[in-house]
């Protein structure tokens, strides 16, 4: 394992055909803009070639399947940031479930929460005073947190 690769080993246990791994990724940049994603990796057993299968020309290709955030699309864009008025939120998602929008102050106190239908663009922030806030956008099991700055 290094900064770019992870080694997974699937061993046979029981009668299952494969093993699933759930990997949660949580990352923040130096400005405390954070994101969370979960990916699922399914690794079939016996990915190597069995000698008996090779002799009888019964070789089949097996490969691992990765269900990544690209497969379960959930992307957000918040702009302008910083803003002296409101923030626009664009959401790309395959789900039609409602979107939860939460704004927290720097101490973690909930300032506002709303449940929005999934639309192309949501406008928030008109109710907050100038300062630093964390905006959390959630839908189903997907969530993203963005640091926003409301200026005077």
C-alpha cells in the first residue's frame, strides 16, 4: 500500500463466489473543505488460472468490480465562495431522493437545515451573517461538506 494503491486479498471462506470490500474515503484540504465517499470492491475467488481448466480449454476471465462514486454519481458545486449575498448549489446525482442542506457555524452549531427536492440549482445563505460556515449537502448515503465564507 502507498499513497495511490491498496492491496486486497480475497480468500475463500464458506461457499461464496466472491468477497466484497467497503472502503470509506474521507479527505479535507488545508481550508477544511471536506468530502466523503464510499466505494465497494467485489473480488471474485480463484482469479488465477486453474491448471485443470487450462488443460480442458475452459479458461474464463474474471476481474474485480469497483463500484465507485463515478458509478453512483453525486457531485456538488457551491459558488460564489466567498459571497456577500447567497450561495448557489449545483447537484449532479442519479438519485431523485430529496437533498438535505445544513449550515453550521465555526463552533459546529446548526444554523439552518432544509430539505430540498433535487433540482439543478439550490440557493442558500441569505439568512446567515458574515462569517465562516460549513455547508453539508446530503442525499441518501452521499454527503459532502464545503467551507463557505459570507463576506460583508
